[in-house]
């Protein structure tokens, strides 16, 4: 962000709060939750096997990426044949206890299968227990190559796994009912949920879910539908990070999959609208004052978006 823009924003916030001017975002400010929870490095094969077995049994969606990790492919852990009584066999995740290999389903999109068969090292990520898990794996050399790169893929058992707490890098904006934003989400099975926003940022949101419906599964993909004013609408893909039960309420935590300028710009407009109403109610500001301040917030969002997309483009090159 330009210095002049940050100075204008600092002055506006100082006027609102009558406190010291906020620091520039490039200072030592940390993401929400930083310093409170640390990444956990898991090296015990038995523990890794237990986590993978849970993911396999729950049909958890996995993402695998290669090289620069710009493109991600969907996959999942598969069970393998295990001997049971009478010489028969049955599919089970118990084979993971041997710590020798794991089976991955075919990728979506399908060209990820070819990358696996060519021996590319892959980084696998998935959600479990409200935390992000990731590990490296690649096709075992002894695996016979198929002419059409067809799955399943026999992959190396992870030497280690990293478990990371979820953090939101963007500031959370408390939702005000006066904002008049309706929210609905649809899970992968097509089930619709009427939700109520609790807080929101350009990276994701927290919301109340209905009591009479089973919530979407952690780690699953969902689609958000937001509507505000008479003509503003946002349809956005995302991931269901976590589901919590607190004092009889069902609370969902989700992140947005905004990977282009226009998508994040629209999210920024929604966040700006909610923040404007929040400031108007909290500080008894006039609509004119909050409209002017909204321009600063939106400029901040768009400046951050432009820098992030430029950085991504440089990594791709």
C-alpha cells in the first residue's frame, strides 16, 4: 500500500478510536492466533498411520500438488485388500499400520495421474480435527507403470507429517444484522444450509449453522452464496475447516478459494460493506463518513490482492 494511502487510513482510524495510530501492516503485526499455537511435526510412524487411517475411513478429500504447488489435484486415500478368516479378503485401511506404503485414488483433474506416474514428488494436504495436515510422498519405484497412468497409485509412506493450526491472516470483521447480508452454503452432496454470519474477512468467515441439519464434513468443499442490498451477490467456493458445538450452537469455520483478482475484489466489497455498517453503529457515524472510509478499506483490500497475485505470478515463472 502507498504511504499516502496508509497515512489517510491511519488518521481515519485514529479519529475513530482516539488511540495511537495503527502500525503499518508490514510491521511486526502477526496473523490472528500467531504465537498461541505452533506447528506440530509428527515423526512417529504409528501416529502417522493412525491419522491416515482416520482420513481413509472418513473418505476425507486430499489435495496433492507438485513443484511450485500452484496447481492442486483432488484425491483420497484408498483401502487395500486384507486377509480375513477363511482365506477371504476384505478392503480395509489396516494395511497402513505396516508403514510401508499408501494407496491414492485417481486425481481430479486427471492429468495429475501422469505426474504421479512420472515419479514427481507430491505434497499432500488435508483437513482433520480442525487442523491442516501435510506430508510428502511419491510413487514407489517398484510400482509397475500403467500405459494409461490409471490409479490406484501405490505411494511411499510419509517419513513425517506436519500438523498446522488454522490462522486467518486478514482481520475479522464482526457481523452486524443491519448489514442485511444473507448467507447460504451448499455442500458437495447438494444439501443447502441457511447460515448466519458471525464474522468475516477476505480469507474466510465464521457462521452459525442450523440445529436440525448435520453440518458439512470438516475438510469438505462447499459453495457460498451471499446477497446484500438489492443488486449485490457473491458466489464463492471454499473449504469447511472446522465445526464447533458451543452452548447449543453449531458454528462453522470456512475459508474462501479466491484465486483471481475479480473474485477477491468482490469479497473485498462484501467485507467493506459489513465493516462500514459496523463502524456506523459502533461510532455513530453518518453514512457519508462511512462511505468515504469504505474507500480506504477497499483500497487496502485491493492493494493486498494485487501484491499477492503478482507474487503468485512470479512464483509460476
